[in-house]
C-alpha cells in the first residue's frame, strides 16, 4: 500500500541553523501539506501546496519557513534560522485531490538546541 | 475560525469493553468533514473514521463508529470490543468542504484524548 515517507526521522540542530525536512508524498497525489506538533500539544496546520505554489498557510508559517517541490517526488520544508520553539514533530501529508483524505507520514522529530 | 474541543485528556477502559470519546466543534459553515485520527506511540497519524456533514447516517468502520449530532456540533467516537492495540492518542479534526466554497485546506485538530486499555 502506498504511503507517505519522511526523512530524517530525527534531526538535531543548533539554534540559528537552517534545516530541511524531506517528504515523499504518495505518487499520484497532487496536494501536499505540512503540520507540526509541539510535544504534548495538538497538531497544527502550517501550509498547503498545489501546482508548485502555496495554496494556504497559517499564522505559524512566517518568513522563516519555506516549502518547495524540487523534483517530481520530494516535498521539502525549510526553516531558515531555527529557534528553540521550533522543536516539534513535523508531519507531511498528501491527498489525491483537494477534498480527499489526507494521508500522513511518520513525522520528523526536530530538536533545536 | 473553526475550533475543535476534546474535553477528556485521558480515558481508560477495560479490554473488550466499549468506550466513547467526546468531541465538540464550532463553525459557521454548513458543509464540512469531521475525522478521528489515531496516534500510537510511534507518533504516526492514522485515519480511523470520517464523516461528511451532509450525511445524516453515522459513519462506521468495523469496531469504530461515530455519533454525529450536527445541531449540537458534537462528534463522538465509540470503540467497541476495545483491544490493547487501540491504546493511543485520539484526535478529532475538522475540515471545510472545499467544493462547497469552504475556505481552509488544513485540518483543525483538537488537543487529543489519551486512551488507555486495561488488560
């Protein structure tokens, strides 16, 4: 069964460093999403992406964040200058169409020291 | 903006018993989707069940069923014959029906209910 994959599973970085989180959505899906979950808190929507552009973003998704689909398979989330409060689990999701079910990846745990 | 509230931080149930997890939501939209996601210790988010707001019939998936009360804006999850593998965080989530002109791509989640299964 096709699934969303994410790498790395755990990333440790120093405050102020740039990180790139990678996702491979399900191959025939057209809509891609990033969510984050700070430990012990609820899952929060960051951004959605379609046709090589952002279709929606939340207040959390400020100028420190960017997304990209550099090739036909990967979907990345970049944090330019990480802060301590960026420590969280980051989930990628994809859906076949905009209104379809979103399938989640296993997440990347980001730890900022 | 939509909000989702899960008032039970933790629930405990004996194996093979039935448990109901509560969820309420607030929205001004008339057409939307509601979901229950399961998050086991592995942290992966797994869709358990979904409900379209325009459907009056409650969704059912094997041992999982929902009680959807649109007027009350309530969406509870019932797990029958609880199994040890059901132990997880359960999140209720809302999403606009985009085909009806709803605005939000992203899911809005509640804070979750930690379900413990007692053997």
